[in-house]
C-alpha cells in the first residue's frame, strides 16, 4: 500500500507542476486550474487510504462542511471581493499548517515519536503558519474596509517588532531542545501578535504585494507541515506555492518600482496630503457622453486601460458591449493591462474574462506602449497611478520609475473617473490636466452605458 500511495503522490506532484505551468497563459489557465484541483484530490485520497488514519468520521464532517463553504463562496463572492477571499484562503492555509505543527508538538510532549528533524519542522510550521494566519486576517480587514487602509504607525514600531521576533526565535530554540509546552504556547501567541504588527502599518496601496507575500508564506507553512507529517505531496505542493508566491511578489514590486523592504516598511501611499486638484488650484478638460462617443466612434484604433474603479463599479460587461460596438464600426480595440491595475495580480484579467472579453484583445503594458503614438483614443476607466506620466518624467515623484501605461502619448485620452482625487500614491495624476486629455466624471456603471448609447446613435 505504501508503494501505491507514493506513486499517487508522485502523480499528484506532476499534475501540480503541469497545472502551474498552464496557469501562465489565459488560454490554458482553466485546464491548469482543473489539473491542480485533480492533483489535490488525488493527494487527499491517497492520504485518506493511508494505514495511519484511525477514524474517518470527523474527516468526512470536515470535508462536507468545507466543500459546502467553498461552493457558497465561489458562487456568491463578487469579483471585487476576490482579493479579500484570497487573503482569507492564505490565512486558513497558514492556520491549518500551524495547527498541524501544534498537534504534533502536543503529541511530542506526551511521549510521541518525531520524524528526523521534526523539532525544526514543528517550530517553522508554527511560526510561519501563525504569522500567515494573523497577517492575512489583518490584510482581509484592510481590503474589506473593516480595518483602516491607511498606514498605521506607533512609537518604537520597528524596534518593538525586532525584539518580539528575537524573543520568538529564542522561545523556538528552547521549545525545540526539549518539550516545554508553556514556552511553545508563548511562542505561538507572540507569533500571532507579530503577524498583526507586521501587516497593520502597511497602507492599502501595498495590499496586493502583501497578499502575494502571504500566499508565499502559506506555501512555506504547508511545506513545513509536510516535513512534520513526512508527506511528500504536501512538501511538493507547499514548495510550489511558496516559490510561485515569492516570484509573484517580486514581479509586483518590479511593477511598482519598489523593493520588498520598502513595501513592508516604507509607509507608502498614505494619501494624507490634499491634492491641488481637490483644492481647485488645477482644472481639467471635460467632455459629455456625446463628445466622448464622437471621439471613440470615429477613431481607427482605441486602447482601453481598466483600473480598480471598473471593478468597483462592476461595469466590465458594459465596457465589453462598448468595445463590441466600436469593433462593429471598424475600430481596432485593445485592452492594456497593468500588473497592479486591480487589487491583486491578475484581477483585471479575470474581471474581463468574466465579461467574455477575448483573450486576444488583452495586452500587457509593455506590448502596447510602443504603438501608443498611433492610437487615436486611449480610454482610461478607473485607473490612476498606473497611467501617471510623472512616474516616467518626474524623478522627484513618489512613484518615479514605476512602469506605466503611456496613454499620454495617444492622440486623445478620455478618462472615466468619479473625481480628480489622487490614487493610492496620494499624488495628482498629471494625465488629467494635459491638453489632449478629457475627463468624463461619474460612476463607470452609469457613464459607460451613456457613452455606449451615444455611440449607437452616431
């Protein structure tokens, strides 16, 4: 039986790797996700037939309850709330791994045997799992608006966190040398507190990066749990998630031209200062729906740049209808997707896929930027910092060096936005005040249908 289980684990690991590979392209992402789900099913099934399982009652209860919760969440959670759900999943994954490590430690204190190196695995699983759980819950709160999105600082913040971390390490060493339940529980409690203190000071602008990093942590916690249980499938899956999450975090940091250290400790994006636009010191050109329709309807090439405002308005279906109407008129339409356009990596891609926007119309920013001077109209829907030319032109700007969608090089720019308020970075978007830029104020759920109707009347 052990040989069969080992073979199933090998097949499961292979499917995890192939599934992850297929997730790299929108054309194959659906099958990649299915392959990964099958891999997890095989791993769970192989584990359940292992001879070490002594009872299935609570396992079945947990599987049924978890499946019901998963189905309900998949059916009811809006796309705008997907980042929150990912944060919760990260937290539950880390928490589950931490509980496995805690259970093994409790068994050890009662004379149970450990796998070679089990002490280190238990400490690592507990620490990483607890940090992931509490940090993810704070990230969820910030994304959901339960906890303030603003940067939260307090006296001796970094010094206090450092002292707490060193205390956790010392407790981990003591608890690993010999069973010491009180020391171990103190370490676990301190680690939960550390997760809160690490994520709480980070502003809402950096939550996508933090969620990616916590995803990596949840994978590492799962891998540590795999070592504790001597489960090869869990080690493989956890390592894949840990590596993929870290690579994604690096990509996100690169997309914002910031280091991970700066994200974690830089207090960026507070938006505390009042912008010149909000005080009325600067004004922008405005267009109504009919004027916007004229520019779009008689263009040869249009590039659409979606942002988080589109997700909030849930206007992706109407945007797709507008794009289809333009295509029928012979207009070439493309979508330019910035890596941090939404509130998590791939958010915009999934949002547009939900509206059946063809994958062939989706392009990364660096693919579209070279042809932007030939674009007649760039339509910006709810995007802000990712279109700010100050990132390219002003070395003193807080977002200097951040790659952007260079819509300012298009012949005309139409911006659909509620107001002239700055984005997460807290700085004015110079695009709003350029001669060839035109603002159409309002909720995208209302303004896009108005423009669509006007295009149909041309």
